[in-house]
C-alpha cells in the first residue's frame, strides 16, 4: 500500500520497488516493461556499492543515492539495514519533492518490515 500511495503523491514517478539487500524482491509497483526481479538485483548491487563508498569516504552509513539519467532518475533509499526502496522518476521530476515524499515512506516500510520480522505470524504488504 505504501508504494502505491507514494506514486499517488508524486505523479511523475514511473515506478517503485522494495528489495532486500541481497536482491530479493519484496514488493513492487513497476511498469510492465521493467522486470521486477532483475531490478531488485540491480538495486541490491547499487546499494552494496553505495554502502561501501559511504563507509570508505567518510566512515558513515549510507542513506540514499540518486542516479541521474537521460530518461529520468533512479533514487535508492536505505530501508533499515536489510532492504531498500527504489524510486523511478520521469524526466524533469523535482528530486526535492521525491525526497520529501520518499524518505518518510522508506521509514514507514522499515517499520513494517521490522514488525513483520519480530512476529512471524504477522504479514505486511508495503505495496
């Protein structure tokens, strides 16, 4: 539910995805032309590199990375220590607005995943 709500708040978003740090797909709201499992794997690879770069450069933790492309932007947010939120934005999207809406969504998803991890009988659907 959180992924759809995020896309509703920022109409220029093309898609969203939550993946574990090892590249397993947790939830997605992606267009049909993007293969979710492949995107989850790519996200995990970028997340790993970003964690390593942040730790090497300044000894701190990683929070987010923005990849600006010709056809739009990809923003990856750390969701706790075990997952990430990937947001795909169309060309010309205000990245400040994306951050304003996505950072709280990432925190909410982290809380949902933590709650589910703590209670094996509870289920959650970040979508």
